[in-house]
C-alpha cells in the first residue's frame, strides 16, 4: 500500500508525519548511513590496530587479558550499553568533547549549532563500541592465518617487528581485513536498541553531528506498536524493506571490491 501510494518518492522525501499520513524514509536512511560511517571511522582503525598489536606485538602476559576483555565487551547486552550511554557517555560528551570540538572546529559544518545530549555523534560512538569486538576478533584471526614465511622474509630483509607487521602482514591480509570491516558495517546498519537510546530519535537531515537523528532500525523499534492505520504500518514495513535492501547492496559492493582487489593483486604478482 505504501509503495503504491508513495512510489520512489518514499526514498527521497524527508517528511515523516503519521497524523497527516505523509511518510518519507530519507531522514532515516541519512541517519543510518551517517551513524554507521561515524562508527566505522572510530572502530576500524582501532579494531585493526588492536588486532595487529595482539597478534604481532603484545607480550604474552598482556595478550590474554586483552583478548578476554574484548570478548567480554562483545557479550554485553545492547540495552546495558544503551543505559551506560544515556547516563555516562552522553553527559560526558556534552560537557567535555563537544564544547572542545565546537570551540576549535566550529567552522566545520559537522560541529556547528547548539550542543544536545542525545545526538548523531553519540549514536555513532555507541555503534562503534558495539562493532569494535567483531572487527577486532575477526581481524585477529585473519592476521593469525598469515603464513610465517611473510614475516620471516621481512625480517631477512632487515625489517623491524613493526615494519614487518605493517608491510608484510597487514598488506598480505588486506582482503580479509576488508571482510572484517564489512561484517562490522553489517552489524552497524542493523543495530537497534542501544543506538535508539542515545541518538535522539528526531527525523531530520542536518549537517551538525551535535543534533539528534534517527535510523531505519530505530524508527521500526519506536513506532511499530504505535502504527494505528494501515498506511502507517505499511510505511514501516517499507522502511524494513529499505534496510534490507541497503544491507544487500553493501554486501554486493563488498564482493565487487574484493574481486577488484584480488584482480589487482594478481596482476601485480604477474608483473
């Protein structure tokens, strides 16, 4: 019903007014993509760096405690992380990092406007915390699978331990690491409860990360039980379909990029 009534404009309209029966998914698509991008920017470098440290550089006495800590982080229920985000993370962000960013980087549109508590930035950070164990664990297994011959060849050429890790190990494992990033992105796109509790849940498209946002998964969680009309319910079903489509599209693009990387690597090897 929603597809028949709104058509493709459902994806390009920014108005979400159930009372007037005007529905557009664009604010939720925007919020999902922006919060996921923030999460990846934070979690990918930190996760891969942590995996490389644990696999190649960490002494034995610290390696196992760190691995256990990462596994414990993955086991924390999302509702607990959400509550921690509301009562601890959001007040701290509002009082310290956000004023600093606004004062020194306020000329950038991302850090302009009034500072709110729950906001897009907070949503991205909580998602980053949730996908960090996945990226770290998968990346660690990938780095462990790199043949010792790669490391030994680098050492034979006079490389230091860090140089061998950066040049030989990470370069060899880049396709697998990209797969770890895609797994993290898949989790980020579908994360619901924790991000719903800290993102602000306001359907708007704004440049500032200090303002509230909304995601596709969050609107489903918040408004599904409030849908009192058929068109409202169908609009929510279509949002679920959009989320599913974005996930499929991301995975297809990932497969395409992996094939491109593999082809490029094979060409260089032949040359």
